[in-house]
């Protein structure tokens, strides 16, 4: 009986140690990947994303949109307002659903 409990305890301990090791290895792999140098293509990709992010923050919208972009945008917004009856296109529409009325006694 004592031997059986010892085996149960050792299997529980083994599974707990296994979970802890997997978590620590997973965490150390993430830290190791951040610490080492990036692949040149990954670095270029991240640099472009950061560059675009900083440009979009300074312009407050689309980067390098220009007058043609603004003109096309206003045309498309006016077209959508004509098609769907106007309204504010920047706001999510309010839906109102009514409860169906069921007949209480079908005769």
C-alpha cells in the first residue's frame, strides 16, 4: 500500500515537473528569440511597419494619400449615402427588433 502511494506521488511530481519545464523552456525560447539579431528581411519588415506607424500618427490618417485619395473617398461616401439613404456612415446603425406576438390559444 505504501509502495502504491509512493508511485502515485512520484507520477504526480513527474507531471508537475514536466509542466514547469515546458513553461520555462517556452518562456526562455521567446526571450532568446528577442535577444538574438533578427533576420535582415524581418528587420526590414519591422522597420517599414514602424516607419508607417510614425508617419500615420503625424498625418492623422492615410499616409501619402494626396488629393486624388481625398477626392475618391468623398465620391465613394456620397455614393454610399445615396444608395443607403444618407445617415452617418461613421456610426454603427441602431437596430430595433420587436418581440413577435404569439397567439395564446390556437383555435
